């Protein structure tokens, strides 16, 4: 049997006694599903929100309309506000947010298809990374999920 990709993330969170929550847009719940593939995930995973529509980013996660107007849904600023919002909403110790353009349409010269922003916060520290991922829609969503797991591991190291 193949080891779940989130096993190392699970071990890190578990060993530190931390709870994680996620806010997802372009990955559509893939990160949450990947995390809960690990047996015993209820010991360190609180849950998540799939905020695909901007209206949900605003009403559920508390992303400011001004941020969306000024920077767009796919931006460092939106990813940061999504991460802050899901952490507050769930009361988790750590929160991760993913927003991006999975394609095949929706890209622009400034933000081509495959542009993904991932933010992680513990309420004090915030780390955001921009990725330029390649491939078809499913490939981009899977790569974004794996990059998020890597970011969590880096953040906890």
C-alpha cells in the first residue's frame, strides 16, 4: 500500500500537538482530502472551507472586497487573508490557504494558468509563496496540494 503524501505533515502536527485548518479555492478540497487520507487525522486536522467564489472568500473567510478589487482573487494578499480567516473561523493553531488558476482558461499575461499562491500562518508568522505550475488542470491542482504540504513541513521545521 502506498503511503499517503500527507503522512510526514501528520507526524509533524501530531508531535507538536497542533491543529491545522485549510482554505482552498483552485484545489477544490483536494488538500483537505489528502490530509484526511491519513488515518487518525482527527487528532490534528480541524477542517476546511472551499471558497471557490469570491463572495464566499468575503462572507466566510473575511477577505476584504478592497483586497479583491486591488489585487484579485489570485494574489499574495488574498491568500494571506484566506489563511487568517480560516484560522480565526476554526480556532486552529495553523492555517493554510491556496488560491490560483488551474486552467485551462482564466490566465492573463501577469498571472498565467498555473499561477498559485499558498499562504500559511500561525497567527504570528505568515509565509506566502507564489508558484508557477505546469500541466493540465488536474496536474496543477495536485502539484498545488503537494506544494502546500511542503510549505506546512517547512513552516513547522
